[in-house]
């Protein structure tokens, strides 16, 4: 490619234009900066250096001497809330709301910030009132999201359903959450001995989210408590097509129902079949206990050894060690107990449920994570972690 002489002119010309534009922007910035109080930059420097306390002191003094700085007062109120000084944040935002010269958007923004203050302070009724006044404004969707959080904390599940339905869009359907809200209503109805009402809520949960495992678990419990054992088994067996990983949650209930119907062998065969089809299921201990109770300890031990050959897992190894320790001669028991204890310590995490959203660990299963408040985020198998 030949070198063209006009490039020699183009390069310095572009450089000169860029330099001139930069000079114009810098002069404009410097001219505007002279209009700002020196304290503004001092406070900004503290913020950038993560010296929040110092920044607050500077901005408080600045706001006191320059009451016209509305944006600064908004920022100051936010800082107060971030630092946990909720009363000061509330006073700042209430003072802003009382200013008659506020434009409509500024007034709505002050209402929204004040509602956040009340929410942080646990004054949910006052926060709810302010958030409710923001319908048909630019803050409506954000306000509804906070209202949804309030209703969940207050266990106002009907209001939570209505709010989630208003929030749903193509990016988030809220079907999991709404189904869980119906399940919460059903649980309340069951506690009040209102089975028909509970059943209606559970049917609504499944209509909202057909793969809601919890709804079928509760439907099975309702049927079983009413003596409708075949209907209970039918409800629990539907879990396989919803999410087979949750089958262990119904395993003991299924065995009990089959026992009451005089079909114990069928129940045992069913669980063995589940493990054969889905070897990752967390029900090995249930099957071992079942075989030991209905047949013998030796039969349970032999079945476990065969299962461990077919599908080696740490859970199975722990169960096998337990069986070996119990059956061992007294002179070998101490040695086996030491081995078992070391294995348990090395695999402690296998006895815990893990939240796939935040990693929180718990010994019991939660439909809603106590740490991050996500629904259906706990993995159904103990020791299982998010890939």
C-alpha cells in the first residue's frame, strides 16, 4: 500500500481539534466549579476516600448554609440512611417534603426516600402508605417491589399475590413466588383446620405454577389427614414429574400410607425403584431403615453393600460404616468408630442444605432462604451445591 502525503496533514489536524475541544470542556467545567462551594469538593473527597463520617459532617454544614441545594439534601438523607442514622434521614426527607418550591418529581422522590427510611426503621405501615401514594408515577414499579418485600415480612400473603401480579412482566413472571404465597395461605388454613380452603389455595398454586412441588406435598398431607390414602399417594407421586429431586420429602409419608393400606411391600419396592432410577436421591438412609425394620439388619446391610457397589457415594459410605460399627465385635468397635468419626468430620457439609442463591447452609430445609429471602432456592439434596 502506497503512503499518501495528505496523511501528514490529517494527523496533526485531528490532534489539534481534540486539544481544542478538551480546552473548551475544561474551561466550561472550571467556570461551573467556581459556582460550587469549596465544602462540596471537600465532602466529595471524603466520600471518594470512603470517609463517610467526615463527608456527612461537611455536607450537613453545607446544607445548613445553602438551603437551596435540594440535590445535596437528597444525598445527605441517603447517607444518613446508609449509616443507619434513620431518624436523621427521616427528618431530612420530611424537611424536604415541606418545601413548597419542590417540583412534582422532586416531591415524589422525597416521598420515595422517606418511605425507604420508614421501611428501614421497621415502620411498615407508614412506608406502605407512602409507597401506595406513588402509583402512576415514575417510582411506581420500585415502590411495588418494596411493598412486596413488606407484605412478605408481614406475612400478608393476599396483598403479596396482588402486588406480584402487578409486577409481573416478560423478564420476571413471579409464578414461583405467587405459588409459594398460595402455599403459605394454605398452610395457615390447615393450621386453622379449614381443609377445603387450604385445598383451594393449593389448586390456585398449581394453576399459577404447575411444577410447584410444595403444593402437591401439602395436598397429599390434606388427603392423608382425611383418610384418603390413595389420593394422598397420587398427589405425592406427581412430584416425580415436577422435580424428582424432591421425592425424598415424600418418601416417609408414602411408606406410611402404603403401610396403612396393607401394601407395605409395594411401598418398599417403590422407593427402591426411585433409587434405581435416580441414584442421586437423598433417600438412602430411609430405604436402609425400612429394610432393617421390615426384614432384618443383615438384609439392610447386604442391600446397602450392593447399592454402594452400583452407585458409590459418600452418603452410602457413611451409612455402611455405621452398619459395620454396630455389627462389629467389641474389640474392633473402637477402631471403626474412630474411622467413622473422621469420615463424618471430613464430610460435614453433606448433612447440610445449601441455598443456591447465597450459599447459606442449614440443617433443615427452607422453602424460603432465611438469609437472602429467595423462594425455592434451597437445593433439595443435603450437601448439594450450586454448580
